[in-house]
């Protein structure tokens, strides 16, 4: 069986609030407690925001999470970056059910969660430099991330993660991931890869897998989506998709 891992997104859509209550893990509680106590100067340093209003908004989010006065949102609905928009556009109900059964989001606040999990709006990733009990976020979550892969060792894990999130796993566990790469090819045959191509490609790929309800690697290799087609790779545990432009 296939399982997919995707990253969070900075852009959020807060149009579908819920009053869902959630029990937090010990790691999540530690992070919330630490972040809710940060003053504006500390948050400026953590986030590198330029505008005070943006920092004030994030400070209020953390304090609202602490006081349990903020709304919750289904993660798939909340995140709204390039990958998520490509994934969610015209998604059928069956495809959404497939995603809820197969797809997990790697986060810096909650660990690895199902795509249908209810979460609080916040900005936090592994590039934010904060210390929790003298541990970086990466160190804090490494065991949790590794344990996820160990608990799914009978399944094929497809990584649609950026390096920021892939690198949280230990080297030994990371090698078990099947990675997916996306390229555009011009008329002269030259391949191009950059963040926009990768983000949109991940969304289109996962949507196609969900619409076709893929169950195996061979099913994934048969996919064609938004002009992308599978190409054999010289590397093990790697899927490559190319689109001519």
C-alpha cells in the first residue's frame, strides 16, 4: 500500500473554521508554551518578518492557541500554498477520501499528522531557530518522525517533501523513502527544476494519484498529469516526471 508525505505551507485559507478540540502531544505542548511566551523582539528574530503587524498577528495566534480561543481547521482546507492549490482544485469526493486514507503532513508543531487532522493556524517550520528544552525543533521531532516510518515499514512511503522536512528523518530511515522529482524540458532537451515547478508538480502528482486511486508504484508510473509523464531514473527509490514546455 502507498503512503504519501507532504510538507506544510506558509499560505493559509481560514474560511472554514471549526470548534474542534484537540489533545496535544508532549512535544506540541512544549512548543506552544515556548512560543506563546515570546516577546515581539524574539519573534522578529525567529521569523525574520519585516512588518510589526505580521509579528503581532503571529504572537496573537500563539497566545490564542494557549488560551484555547482560536478556531481549528482541517489541515487540507487550511494550507493553501502552490502545492495545495494544485492538489485541491476540482478534487472529487472519492479522491479526497483516498487522500484521507493515504496522505500525511509533516509539521514542526504537531509532528506527522493525517491530512484530515484539525489544527490551529500558525507559522512554524524547521528553518525557524528556536530551542525547546535546549533542543532544536529538528532534534525534538527526529524520533517521532523515524517512528512513523518504522510503524509503516510494510508500506511504500512516497516523499513529496522539501529537503527541510526530509532531513528531519535519520539517514537510515530517510533512505527508505521513495522520492519524486519534477522537471520541465525545453525544445532543446534541457531539463529545468526549481521550487515553483516542484511545488506545483507535487500537487498535480498527488491529485492524479488520488483521482486514479493508485495502489502501487507501478500505478504511479502510469500516471500522466498536466503534461507530465514518467521517466526512468538511474537512482533507486526515485520517480521522475518530465513535462515538455
